[in-house]
């Protein structure tokens, strides 16, 4: 069964590579990509920690609700693991 | 014979408006780029020759590189499997210098169509395909590709059926993406070189489909005529 995650609804200042339209949205892990330097530190020439990067798949219905062109279409995006919170299977609809 | 617009000083002989000269002062960021480049040279970190070589290398990359990869995948199932497993390695296997590019290939099928975007900026597989088209970097493309991708594709002339799932890939971080389009019908027996001529840049972004054999019949015949 696909692993469900929710993107954190943070809004920190600075260089962040989590698009606003995905914040607070729930998706499933499509694949794990390995660890990469955290761009939020790298952008400021800090010694960036290597953080797991994950491809998360969101449905159009989850992102746009009734405004989705076709609910089953998807958007995949790469999200750093510290932006993701795991969801219990019990949360599943 | 005079052109229709020959008397209009605002239009070229072919009837298009002239692009205005860009005689304005440098912008802040243009000045910044020049300052940093000259500092890197002054401090001996880069040489002008190295900078020029990098510009030349980028200019030499084009969608033809991607077309060769796609055509090989169409003709060699084992290569296609390697491409879908590790697209960077598969590009290097064909001799393309893609530097540190981390590439993921996504496959179009009868029931799935893929579309590539970078909503945050302009991430694009430049090290394989060269520089992106200007529209790829526009705010309209970047927002509509996730919010109303089907309406967007229709404006590109590509209307997806309701039985086709559209998968949009937002290049938000370290990966870059290329679409492996479907091989056009009527190309049985074609070799990779002939097939590569069917693969367009847009078909590898997902905003278009490859050409069909009919579209290029005259081009191919012409190429053969030139030996």
C-alpha cells in the first residue's frame, strides 16, 4: 500500500523549494530519491545537511477540489523529508 | 515585387514588427553577473577560455540529443528499460556529456500522458536538451501546467481524452525530467536515425506529440536526395 504523507503548512522566509500550492496537501510517496543538500541552507552558503528527497504524487482532486479538470490526474513533485509528516493508515479515507 | 508592408517603417519586409533595440542601461542583475564573472577571472578561479568553453558546450546541446535517446528507446527494448531505470546513465551510454544532470524519464502510454514543468523557476534538462523555450519560463505556463494542464495542452493543440490520465511533473528540486513519447504509428521497420527526426522538443516536454510519418515524408525524401 502506498505510503501517505502530508506537506507541512509552514511559511518560513528564505529560499524554500516547497511550492505554496502543495503546502497542507496529502499525497503518496512515488519514489525515494536519496539524500541531497538542503537548499534552504545551501542557498546561503551554509554547511547544508543532506536530507532525504522524496517524490510525492498528489491527485488533482486533492489539490484543486471541485475545480480539478479531471480528479484522477496527478502532480508529482520532489519534497524534502523535513517538509513531510507521515499519516497513519487510520487517517485514510 | 513590393511587399504589402514595405511602406510601413514599423514592420519588417515580411510584415512583422521590428524588435526594439535594447539600448537601456544594464539592469542590477546584469551588472551583478558581469561583476562576479570579472572577479572570478581576476582572482584566478576561472579563465575567460573556460567560461567561453562552457557557453559553447551549452550552445551545442539541443533537442536532437534527446531525440536520439528517445529513438534508441523506441528501437531497443533493453535500452528503454535502462532509460526508465536511470535516465542519466542511459544518456551517458549514448555519449552525451550531461555533467551532473540527474534525469528521470517518464513514459507516455495509451492511457498516460506526462507533462513537465518547473513551477518555482525554470528547471529544465538543459544538459541534455539545451536551453528551454521562452514560454517554459513564463508565469502563465508555470502556473497553468498544474492548475489547468488540460486547457493548457489544448492551446498547444493537444486535446487529451478523458480516458487518458495526465501526470504533471513539477521539477521542484534536484531531478530533471524528460518525456518518452509514444512511437508514432506507421513507423514499423524505421531505424533510430529516421525515428529521431520525428521527435520534437515539445514532445519531450509533453506539450506536443512526435511528428507522424506523413508530416516528414517530404523532409525525409529530401534528406535522402542529398545523400
